[in-house]
């Protein structure tokens, strides 16, 4: 049984960078 921490199939817990032109303009 492989470790879940080492399993690359686990979904990323990092927040997805959403392209928002709020700070750009």
C-alpha cells in the first residue's frame, strides 16, 4: 500500500490561480 503523501495521483491542495484582471488594471 503506497503512501498517500507520496502518491502523485492526489489532488493539489494549493489554491488554483484564477486570472482576475482586478490588480492588472
